[in-house]
C-alpha cells in the first residue's frame, strides 16, 4: 500500500489515553486511511494502558459499561449464529483478538472447537479462566487448518494488514470462511462527529476502512467478499462515546439520536457505522487448489 504523497484526510486526537494528535492519511485508490505516525511495536502497548479500554476488561463500573455488556450478550449469540450459518457443520474456529474470550466461550457452547489469539496478557488471563485455549503465534498454525476465522474489530489494530491477510488465506481451509468486522469511516456518524468520531480511536486503530478498501485488499490476495452486513448497534455505541469526546459528558439522548439517524440514512446509502464482511477464497482460487 502506497501512502507516498497521500493527502491528509483529518487530524484527530487520542481522547482515551495520551491526548496526543495524529493525522489520517488517505490512499485514494483503496479509500483507506492510515494513522500517522504509527507507534512502534515497543511503544504501542502503552496506548492500551487504560481501565477504560473496554474490550480488555469485564468491568461493569458505570452505566455505560453495564449497557455495553447487556448489548454484548445479545451480540455474542448473534455472532455465533451468524458464523455457524456459513459453516453449519462447525469444526475449528480461530478468533483473532479474543479479548476476554466471551465470543469463543459462546462458540464452544454452540459446538465449535475453539482457539484464540490475544496480545493483551490481562485480557488473556481473564479468558483462560473461562477455558479459552490460545495460540501465541499465527505462524505456528498449520496451513488450511480452520473452518472459520473471525476478527471482530481487530483488523484495524494490525500493523501489517497485507501480511495479516496473507496469513488468513494460508490457515483457512479452501472451503472455509473468514469474518471481519471493522468501523466504516464513510458512515453518517463518522461524518457528523468528524475528529471526535470515537471509532477513529487513534493510535490503537492504525487503519480506517471503507467497503472499497476491504474488497480490494482481500481481492489482491485471491479472496472475495461474498456478503456485507451492518452492525446496527455500533452506531449507538460509537455515537454515545463520540458525544463524550465532543462535549465532555455522556449525552445519551443526543448520542442515541445521531446513532438512529446514522442507521436510517445507511438504509439508503448502505454506509453503516460498522460492517461485517464475509470472505471466502475466490472461485478461481478454489479450482486451483
């Protein structure tokens, strides 16, 4: 991916940890944004050192966290049913960026054989107490070994997206399915909040995707997006957090209203706050295997 001479799309702030500012560079061909500068591997971890980083904790301290976990329980069931719908026979499931492991626990209860990947030792320790088994290194996994691979809001955190996609292609079975969920910077709530849009979440989010970006990046490695679905709840969650960043307080009514507007407009534009992408090996690739 070439970002040489790429124009600046927006300047945004890390509201949750450091208070530092970053620029978003636009690759116009891919319609992909890159956070600049991207922290080094040695320094990236410190940007996750916050009790407010909700995917790394089971905390229910505030009304917002309690609301998150209520919605999360329904979302977990929906996610497992969704993945199973593409692989009714189930089998081996790899979840990359497992957090505290709740999705994998739900998948295991539904009959999947589960494996997780999670860089946060804190989140991993919580997940292990729930019976989640982890692999430390994707490179150690055998070729064509998983029936399904999921990355729920994780691809945006990966330093080398193209290398990650190549690894996904290597370890998924030829008839397997890859499910990716990422925020969409083309959504109404992203446009409405601009630099305060919570889903930019710099510098933890190193990349910011559009539908065009996802389709082209996977196509370049012999895979195709076969289905795109909205994540309806994300517009509300992101808008509530964006209100906090913009005004300093959690304005539930305003956040809910913007989230509702985003979903209503997206019913026509098809640009939701976040999308789920179902990806399979391209038909020509399958024939060659």
